């Protein structure tokens, strides 16, 4: 684990110096305010969590990364109601984007894929997934995962044995050591690669007197009981890598509070013991918070020298991390402890194959069933990946959906082997999880600030759908408040949309739902309808998450040494077969043409209306119309434009005999013919007419009858032409990324190709849906390798309950694996 990350953990909560000024009030009032603030944070701010399920842990150039994204409300783990747009970036070691996806999230779920270039350099890459709304809460809330791309040169692997300096840090339970009071002191030892390192050692006084021995357990973590004495300093002597090193233990306070938490024998409660030294009698409060909800509170009457004990019912808390905090009656924090509640609420997922062994290119039928912990069927959907067990090695106790949403997303730093803590319910795993929380535990949001009603600034709006946005400014860069932006959408669905700019000159056109790129025209005017000296600046997606300060979780550590060569050979043979085979070869569809989604900046170019106008008539060139209708004044002024009377003082124009009426624009805004007829011609400075299809094409089908654009302005503006390409521009708006469907060949006829089928991902389906009976069935065909395949399905119900199922089957093919 990263040393700096651990040091940043806020564990020491001394009873002096952290008083909450806002809560010098009776306990009941403080508790009520705390509950209100937590409810406000949970409901009105509603942070989100994002997770990605992938088809396999590592890849070769030319392969595809198939993924499914989960976008959930952080408190309930139900589908997020805020964001409907999920961003996934594939970044290289220099934190530059190799590819980017913008995915549509429906009911908190999205599917996508990256087609890796065949010339992609081997090495380590990072997948990061996030929403714009998550940016309000910091990049440490983003999902990050390190993946390996295997090339001709084997990828060097990290080792869990450290040959350099060993780092050991100590964490008093509850926050402080207090002289004369026994408490638990947790520790974590890491090597130079930040991986946990098993150590043993002893505690000595500064005078060299031995106090106790201790030994680490799972991944270098452990704890021991320790009672420091007044006036004595202590060191720990650690034996690791054949050397003995000394580490200073945390200094003990002469007065303060100690809080210890243990599970009761019946496992139904946590027993909390509070003790103090050098403090006056006090009435304290113990609160329990989980998922931003106050779920437990009880007064603690404490006398010096007399520890107080109370039970906290586990049933009060949902599955996941909870925080117990000891405070004064006025809300001043004294001690804090993270605990984990496990109510065994997982979905029971069963994945079965119709046979244990198959032939090459044989049909496989898998049945998936999902039930809740009470045996009732659950209708939901799962991501299903079937991979070659010999070539695709799954990591030991690797990251999974449950481990991320319930544990690692609420902890700082890299959690090694997160799946270990959920692989069983034995006492050893419970103790290891407790040590993890004692060492890497942290608060996902600042306790003092939320308790005091200080909430994060929301600088990034939630995106329920795609939006096209920008800013309207003057040519000197000053924001244009109260102006108007007009968007014209070309293509099959044509529309004019207007919106007002805010105090910062920003405008947003929400509610879009499209794939790929569309061209739109955006025009701006100020509050007085003027356009000269204005500029429209469109928002461009230039955001890339920063490189995390600590290690990024990886699936591949220690896996590639034995598989990379065979994995790469199989991948290259599969690619060669797809390239050389004929068009009837079904596996060719696996390698669809790659969609370029590399985060290029939107191409913004000016729409030069003045250059494309066929005729421009100034005010001085217009004769005075006897009827007062400006359309009449156009009679005889433009070749190919006919004006005819349709009523008293009513006229209609036709360009080149078109049956469709012209599109009328007033200062760039579309208006009706009747509106134009009511305009005084003395308010019009010039008229631009677009007669041919090429010049009017920018306005789409509505301009099939040509365009008559009228511009208003004072007489002195007659000779001043507004600079083109600033107040009106064409914008290439980027929509959702194109998502491919995983191709699985069907070998159910005699015309199947004899080209080798050596797929490492045999089958991928991001949405295997169970019906009302909790059942789903999928079929696919095996390939040509004699090997073992592992199928893994994982998902989460709409109620926030995760589930995972696996099945293994073998294939005995009559074709040589090589």
C-alpha cells in the first residue's frame, strides 16, 4: 500500500482542538441536526459509485476489451437516478487517452467495448470510469483498474517479496493511545512494491526493555494489545528480509479516551468498550452511521477508572462499512472506528452447464438462476464471460463487483486481494477484514464538515442524457448574461431550439440521444438582440482524470509469467485467420472495423452565411412598399424571386417557382411569414437571400424553398458587416459511442470454415436477463482448443444485492491446440 496514502488516513481524533463550534448545544438538538445533515447529503447530493466488469484480466493487441458498467447511488446501491452518461477512458502509462467511450446508462447499467489496435504497444494501461457528477466529490471516487496488454516481449511481473526498505505503520484503535489504558494497536507492513509483507517483531521501551512480541498475519497486517505507561517511549523492532529495523510507536496522550470494539459471541452485536484517563466525568454519545444514514445513537455515562460497555446491534446496519464515533454531548469527536456489517444478503446465483465435457465446435447450453437470500426468484441481469481457463488465468481473490461496492470503494489506497474477504465467513477472514479497516479505513466524506452542514460545491451538473453546451462571450472575453443561444439541428430530425445564457454566459441544450457525430449550428445574440462582437465557444471534452497518487488495482499481478506466450500465440493465430479467411468465414465478424473514439477535440468551424448569400440587399436599395409589407418591396428586386398578393396588404414570396415557402429568418431566428409581414421595413438594415440548394443546405429540409434572412439595426450600421464565424458556428457534436455486439459463431451446419477458432474469450454477454422465475438460458459454441473454460456471471439487483456464479467445463477437440 502507498505510504503517503496510509499517512493521510485521518485516525487521530484528539479530544482537544477539534471542537465543532456549530454544535455547542444539547445532545438531542445536535443529533437532530446531524441526522438532518446526513439526510440532506444522502438525498440531495446523492454521490454515485461506478464499477466495470470485464471479460478477462489481460489482452493482446488486436483483441477487444468487452465491458459492462454499473452506475449506482452510493448510499442505496440502487441504479442512480442522477446520471445517464458514463465515461470510460483507456489511458496509457503517460496518462494519455488511447481511446474513450461515452456510454448510455439505462437503469444504472451500460455496455461497451474497446477494439485495441493491432500495433498497440505492450505494457500497463489504466481503465477509469466516471460520471461528470462524480467530479464534484473528487477523482478518488472514480473507478480505476490497471490492465496489461501483452506483446512479443514478456511483461515483467511484480513480486510480493520486498528486497528493499520495509515500511511499517501503526494505528491505535479508535484514534489514540492513552497512558495507563490498554488498547489495540494495529499495524501494516509493506515492501517497496507497496504489497503487504509478513513480518514479526517485538515492542521495546526506549531503555531497551522488551514489552511484548507480535506477528503479522494476512498480507502484512495484524494487531496486539498494548498499554503504554506515562513517561515512557516505545519502539518496535521488526524482523523482515533478514534484517532488523526499528520503528517509533505513536506517542500516547496523558489524558484522553480509548474505544475498543469486539464482536459478541453470538455474532449479533458489537460490544463497544469506552475508557478514559485524566478526564472529568462526562456524558458522551456513541453514534453509528452507515451509507450516510444515522442508524444508531446512545448516551455513554463515563466515570474515570470505570469503563462503559454497550452493545450495538448488527441488524441495525446494512451490509457494508459502518462508522462508530464517540463524541461529547455537543458533538466534539473523541474516537472513531470503522466496522463491517455482513447480513449475508447476497443473491444466490447458480450457473450450470448441460454437460461437463464437450467436443470441439460443440453447442453449450448454460442455465443461470438467481434467488434472494430467502429463496425467492429475482429478475435482473448479469454480465457473463466465458474464457479459456488455461490461457486466461483469473487472479487469486481478485476484485469483483461485491468487493468493490461494499468495501474497496470506501477505502483509501490499493486493497490487495479484495475478494479474499468475501470468499468465506470463517473467523480468520473476519479478523483479516477487521485489520484492514483498522489500517486502511478512512471516511469517504469529511465528518466534521458534513456534521457542521458544510456540503461540497456542485460545480458539475448531473447528466441524465447528452447535452450540447457552450458559452457566449464578447470579443474581449466578457460573459454575455441574459443572451440567447439558438441551436439548429440538421439531418432527419430538424429542429430549432433556443435557450438563455446564465450569469457566466453559459448555455446548455439538454435531452439529446444519438450515436456518433451530428452537425449543429449554434448562434448567439445578446439581451438586446445584437450579434456583432459576440463569440460562441462550444464546450469540448478535454477532461482526463489525473494519474492516481497510489497504486491502481490490477488483475494481472503474478498471472502472466506462465501464460503470456501461449496467450499471445493463440491471439495472433486468431487474428491471422480472420484476415486471410474469405468473407463467408463466420469468425470474421469478431473483428469488426474499429470505431475511432480517441477523444479528438470537436471540430468547430465558422458558418459563413455572408459568403454564401446569393443576393444581399441593403436598406437603401429597397423601394418603399405602398402596403407597408416588406415582402412587397422585394418585388422585381431579385431574379428568380416572385412576389404575389394573397390578400389585402398580404403578400407571399416564391423562389424559383418552388411550391414550398421560403424559410424566413429575423436576425438569425426562424419566424413565420406573418411576422415578417408585420415588420416595418425601416427597421431592416439588409436582406440576404439564399436561392440555390447548396447555399441553403445548412438549414436542411426547412429551407427547400430557399431562405430570406432579414437583419435589423440602426442606419449607421448599414455599412458595418458583422464578422462571420464568431456569433454563428457549426459544431460537430459527439454522441454516444457505437457499441458492438459480441460475435459468437454458430457451428450448426456443414459449411463452417476450417480456419482455427482459438478465441480466449469464448462468449461475452453483458445482459443475461433472468425472468420472473429467476432463470435465464444462453447457448454458444466451443472453439478448437482442447482446454477448460470458466464461465463467470456477476450482477446486482435493483435492490442493491450483489451476486456471482461460476461453472467450469472442458472441451476435447480433435484439432491440435498449436
